[in-house]
């Protein structure tokens, strides 16, 4: 090997060794300080799934790429531009899933769920992958949760999907969410609408962006959804899908609007809303949130996909669903200062001194946890003072101290952090004693809360009484002023 080449190789090797690894572009770590938001979000989603009877399904991250080409649509941005596609060592063409809906339908067919009572209700959550340009709220690996109901065509389900999403936003205290709604028809009414749209767009073809010129041939409906300024101007005057629905789609859409009125969910009819995925029929909807700067961000979206099961090889099966971006919801929670999930904190702290005590503590820790008592410890620390300060930090109610003497005697010192008192208890009685004390403390706290609430109520009634008296006084003043004025004017 020539000397220069050898030197370069050496340099490269040196550089490689020095390389500090970072997350790949578009990927990010979700650090422990962010987890309370995610935990809260997961809890809220789980509760809604239970309330509305949705069963969880976990789907693989890697799927056959044709599932999305056929399901989501080869012409969609998600598939044509953003898919993470690769060949396995065995030569299979696979991809990282860009969304969940086609996978749910694949699982529905693969596992014979079509014979289950309808609708089959499934929920999922997890990472999705789209090779898009990363920016705030748009990642290459992002998380979605979704709900899908298969086998029911009544618009009541579409309304219920929207209701579920709205309940989730409300529970997360995410306000100013607007529901955008449209109906894009079915196989019966869409061809004639498409003809109208194509003829309208063909007359204005020169004003469209390059992508839309192509879409005009492959999927004209998608032109309506284009974000390019020049296209939105053309589209604003285009024929609207809702004006060209067949009677079935019209009835379906009207019933959906009636259901939404009934459950008092406001909506914005958006004739240009078609959504970026090919499988939708009839209902399409999207949830937008406006930030302080007036920027709109889509928190989630969904709609009906009555032909997708058939397209993926199954029988005719109407279906509806929606998915939300969890990263965006967490960002919204942060900006709106939502309460996060607060995990229960341990009320008992186990401190130890010396090797024998450490061994005993390990056993006591397990026994306490097994009976449902949460315990904190720092077995790595040998210093009692630092352990006690740790106990103070976590606001432990009880500290159990096992020193060398206690370890040999088979006892522990129980220190009540509220009263400051302490006593030595045999280890075989420790669990009973800790339970008794914790119960006593809990009762005391309950009593204090009750007393405080009663005092607050008393103060409130006293204040309202004062306010009423003050108002009455003012009224009297007004009345006397009025009567004096009257008298004076009469005298004049
Ligand atoms: P989608 O509109 O493509 O729909 O995605 C749903 C949500 O995922 C978006 O509204 C957004 O909040 C979030 N999202 C999408 N891309 C990104 C990204 N790059 N970074 C962060 N968040 C993102 C679907 O995926 C359909 N499967 C929804 C559905 C379910 N339709 C029927 N059933």
C-alpha cells in the first residue's frame, strides 16, 4: 500500500476512535425529565381505551414495504418520499412502518379477526418512521397512538372517534384544539367529482406547483391538500367534494354532523381537507392546535377507510379510525403547562450501617416491598448522616435504621420523622409496626385535610356574607342618595 494511503487509513482510524456518538439526524432521546409528560399521556390513552372498549394490539416496527405501497398509496408523500425502505440479508423488501393503519388491517386479516363480533376495536401506540425534513414537532422517529374500529359503517362510530380524541385533549388540558371536517365521498360519487376537479385544474395547470402537476394525473384529490401558496389560491375556488356526494355519502355526513351537534363538539367544515393518505372514503378529520404565534400544528387526524380491508385482500369491511402524534401532544402539554403524572413516592426509608446490616437490609427491603410498602434506600452510601438527609429530601414519614448492633440483635430503630421520636423494634415485628404507623399517619392527614376544607368553607361563607352585607349597604346608600336627590329636585 502506498505510504500516503497508509497514513490516511491511520488518520481515519484515529478519527473513528475519537468519534463521539450522537443521535442520528431526526432521532432523539426522551430523557427522564420528560417522562412524567409521557406517563401522563399514556395513562390518559389507556383509560380512554378501557372506557370505549378498545383492545391493545402491538404491531411490528418492520413490515413488508408493499403493505404501505398498496395500503397508504404509492403516490402519497409518506410512501413516495419518506419511507425507510431496505432489503434484508435474505432479500426481502421491508420498511420501518410509517403509520399504523395498514398494519392493523394486515393483523385483522392475518389473525382471522373478521369472524369476531363487529366492530373489532383495536388500539396501538409506538414509534413510526418518516424520512422527512426534521424540524420542531416533526421528527423522523415519532410516536403515535391510534384507535381503529373495523366492521361498522354507521356514522355514530365516526362521531365516537372524534369524541374520544376530544376527551383525550381535555384530559391533558390541551385547549384551543379545532376539529376540521370534510367528506370526500366514495367509489360511487368520487369519479364524477374527480372529472370536474381535473377539468377545473387543467384550465389552471400553469399556476400549479410541479408536484401538483404530477398529482393531477395520479391523484387529483391530493391537489386540494397542497400547502404551496400558488396551489392554495387555485384550490380555493375549486369544486367542493361535499357538493357532489352521492345520496349515501350525503346521509352519512349529515348524520355525523347531527351526532357531533348532539355531543356538542364544534367543527369547522373544510372543503379542501382530503388528508395525505389514499385510503380514505367519506369522513376525513384533523385536529389542529394554534400556538401563541398563530402557527397551526396537526395534533392528529383520521377518517373512514371503507375499502382498505378489501384492497389488502379481505372482504368488504367498513372501518374508521384516527391517530395522534404523541410528541406533538407532549409539546402541547408543555406549552400549556399541563399537570404531569406524579408517581407515588416511598414513605419509608431504609438506612443501614455496616456490612452485616446491609445484608439484613436487603432482605427487609424485599419483605416490605412484597407487602406493598414502598421503600427508598441508598445501599451504596455508608454514611448515616447522608442517608438521613436523603430521607428528609424525599419526605419519608418513617426511617428504619439498621446499624451493626441492631443487625446482631435482630432489631431496627424506627424513627418517626413527623414526631422525631424513635424506638427499637424486633425485625420480625417491623412490617406490622410500619403498617400501623403509616395507617395512623394517613388517618391524621385525612383529618387535617378535612379540617382545612371545613375552615376554607367557613371562611368562604363568612366572605360571601360580608359581600352580601356590603352590597346591601351600597344599595341602601344608592337608595337614600336617590331619595335625597328626588327631594332636592322636588324642592327646586
Ligand atoms: P397522519 O395524519 O399521517 O395519519 O398522522 C397522524 C399524526 O401523527 C399527525 O397528525 C401528527 O400529529 C403525527 N405525525 C405525523 N408525522 C409526524 C412527524 N414526522 N413527526 C411528529 N409527528 C408526526 C395517520 O398516520 C393515519 N394512520 C391516521 C389514521 C388512523 N387514519 C385512520 N386511522
